[in-house]
C-alpha cells in the first residue's frame, strides 16, 4: 500500500494525539495514586469515591494493577497516535492502533461494569480515562477503516 | 512515488482510496451504538437493583472458618524464623517503645496479675483489618483464641472489603497476658446514614489510655490531626501501635482463605508482611513476659525483630 493511501486528515492526527496525551496523564496519575492512595485528590463520599475504586479487589487483574495496564495502554497509544506514527508506511502500525482502541474500549466496558455493579462506586479520574478512550475510538472508527481500505472514504 | 512531491505528500481527497465495501461512518455508528447500549444497560441494572449489597454486620456474627483458624494459629516456627523481619514488598513498622510509664496490668483467669494488651479499633476500618491478622498471630504464640469472627472493612471506604476478623466476641486465654479489645463501630452505616453504627463503648480507663498515648508525643511520625486514630494497641504501656503496621493494600485482591492459606509459605509477599509484623509484636510481648515462653521468645525470628527494635 502506498504512502498516500495511508493518509488521514490532519484533524484526526491532532485529535488522537491530544486525546492520547490526556489519557496518558490521567493514567499516570491513577498509577501513582494506586500505590500512594493518600496522594489521591478526590471526593470520598457517596457514589463518587475514587479511593474505593482504585484500592478495590477489582483494581487488580491476574495480579497486575489495572492502573498499570491503563498506563501501558496509553504509552503505546500515544506512540501509535504520534504524528510520526501516523506518517508510517507500515500498515501494521495503523492496524495495531485501530485494534488497540477496540480492545481498550472493551476493557473500559468491563471496568464500568465493575464500578457500577461490583464496587458500587465510580472514580472521576477513571471516568475521564473511559471518556478519552471512547473519544479515541470514535475518531479512529471515522478514519481508520477508510485508511486501511475497509470502507469507502467519506470524500469518495 | 517520489516523496519530495508536495502534491503527492498531500493528496487531494479525491485521490484518497475510494475502495468498495462498507460506507464511511458505518464503523463509527456500530461502535458508538454498542458502547451506548452496553453502558445504558449497566446503568439500568444499577438503578433498578438499588444500592450496594449490605455487608455482613455484627448482628449476623459469622464465626471464623475452623480451617482458617488453624492456619492462623498453627503457623510453623520455620516460617516465623525464615521471614524474620524481611518483607521486601510491603514496609512494616514495629511497635514503638515508651519508657517510664506505669505498667498496664490485668488479672488473668488464674487470678494472676499479668501485662495487659489493649486493642482499640472498629470493624469498618481497613487499617484495623490489616493489623488484626498480625496481632492475632502474635498473641496466638502466648495463648489461645476463641470466638473470632469473619469481618470485612467498610465497602465504600479506602481499601474496601479488606478481609479480616472481628474481636467483638473474641476470647483470649493466656497465662502470660490479658487481651482486651474494643470494636467501637460496625462496618455499616447507622440508620441515619451519617456514620457507622455504634458497637462497643470503651471504658473511661480505655479512653484515658488512647487519649494519652495515641499522640505525637509518644508516636513518632503521628501528626496532631492523626491523634487518637485507630487501630491503637497498647502493649502494657511499654509499646504502642497507632495505625496499621503495614498497608492494607498488601491484602487487596486476596480473599480471607487465600491469605490464611498462604501463611505457611514464607515466600508469599503477603505472608512476609504479616509475619514480619507478628514477629515485631511478639518481640514486644516477650519484653512484657520476661521472655516467656522461651521457645517463642528465643526463636531466631523474634530475636531478629527484638534486635531491630533495640530491645535488650
């Protein structure tokens, strides 16, 4: 596939990179506060209770803190959404970006289930990450299928 | 395709791949639709199922599982000695010594005056939850427990549902020590929903002890705002614990049975934290009992802890 065929609009590059940086910042903060809960600045009364979520049994999956999984996701996502990665001629870079966004969204849905149904609390910062992930998915579903030749371009 | 071509580096939209297949935006609609449906379903389930499930209260006292009781109180000496005070994952604080204070004593079941260990905490408190594991183990080396119950810390607090035990009906029998406990609050809110339901009321003497000793003057690192915090343990007015000796996060993600089952495994990070704290507390208790019983107090794990605490 030629370079021009992998092009996407500039707004998509700028938006996904910005969203990835936001997600990276939030997940970094959540990772820090996972290990230092006293550093968490968040209401702890009622339904919104960040500490109850970040220190819950569901804050680990297979022994790995969810915060670290989130941080790892956004480190990779930031790299894949960087302007340099968007310019990559390697098709797998663009496929990996799109697949990772879908996997991340599925994981976010599990976390929302855990917060609402199991823990009975929600965490504001986690919700910020969830919204960021959803926004990334929307942008990528708008541009990636056409970029990868899976759908007709909007301009065609 | 020459890369230096401006035209080719910024192809016109009409030059973009106009492949056949699904219309543009279909993926977006599918993704948004699925996410919205799933989240809406979760919200509906949440709203229609009401609030959080009620956690067990002391009014429905649940005795400790006999298997867990055995695992908790018959830890092999080799585990205590192998762990010593080595807890590579979780930092563990030893009890702090105080000097020149009047001895805290009580009369045991045989009528003898022996050192008293006073615990003050609450069932909702996750720090108390972590502390109880090590305190029960340490005291089990000097006597026998009965009446311990299962408990979890409050579900909406930090470190929610930390698995632990309650002292609410506990009895401790020892020729060396007397153990007294106060669980001031349950792990659920009162009917007004303003604070935890009241459970046990400390005596005036117990209030005087926590008011005097759970202060920055006696506890290094304690701030004025943290004065009289729980858990508070007074070991005969010679050693004090204020706050958990190790972080409750150490127990996060593990069930009561899993924690208890790992206590015979000296390489478990959770066991390392609990046993290190137990060895420290045992060293403090040995000071109170004049190193009785000898097989416990002279063991290498306890001696290592005593040395680290500066106990002679």
